[in-house]
C-alpha cells in the first residue's frame, strides 16, 4: 500500500504566497493558494492512490481545508516540526510505518499529472530508495521514499533558496541514499511565475 501526502499551508491572508506581494494583495495571495491546492487535489484524487493525506501548517482548522477534506475524502494531518525539512521528514517517516512507499508533494505546482506521481512510484519499485521531482527554481516539488530517511537529509537546509535541491542531493549522496530524479516542474512562488498560469487563473 502507498500513501500520497500533500503539504500545504493554511490559506490565511498574509501568511501564504508572501513572495508574490505586492504584485498581489494578501487576500489575492490566499485566493491563489486555494486555487493551487485545489489543482493539486484534483490530480491527486485521480492518481489511483487509496490513501491521500493533506498535511497542513500550522493548523487544519479552516473552512476551506474542511471543504477540501469533505470533497476529496482526505485524511487531515497537522505538520509537526521546527522547519519545513523536519516537518517533511516526520511526515515521510510516519507514513512509512504503515505503507510500502510514500509520495510527498507540495501544493505550489499546478503542473502535476497523475503520470508524474505514478512515475515516482515506478522508480521506487526499482533498486532505489528515493525519487525527487525538481522545481525549476532550484527546489523540489515531490519527494518519494520506500524506507525511512535519516534526519540529516533535510537538516539545516536554507528553505526558499535556489540551493535547496543541490543541498538535498548532496545529503542523499553523503547518506548513501539511492535516488533518481523526475523531470523538473515549475512551481508558482514569484511574480514572474504568474504569467505561466494567466490562461488558467484570473486573480
């Protein structure tokens, strides 16, 4: 059995998509965040995974989150940890207690497909420990694993910087984690990224 985990912040104005300000107002950033999460959940629901979890930070107590949980029959979880790396590691390793593989994806990328998610699973069925979906800005949009990951994998990484993927891959090599990368996808984090979705999303 496999588990698909979606990581998302609670869509509170002023706390999400802050790098898009002042191009977008805090309220517009929150609306965009909701739209991106909806796109992600629509793909996740068609991916064939029976166990889909929505991991929120800092809380699941929000009307939109409740609406998504009911619409897509999600299991809601609260992210636990000091920073994003610790929260991801905790979710991955917790998921692996009850599943053969865990796929963790962010909610900032409207370009996920079911094939992309399932390709990560196929990689894990070969002689690999981890699959990574790079983001074109130097981070990553997906990480999948079939065995518990060491805390050193994400420890001390400067999240939000262009070096995230490079640092993560170095940690993987240092810890002898066998991995493969999927094709890079674009996430929506910066004002210049908005033109990539202007035919699909109108603020």
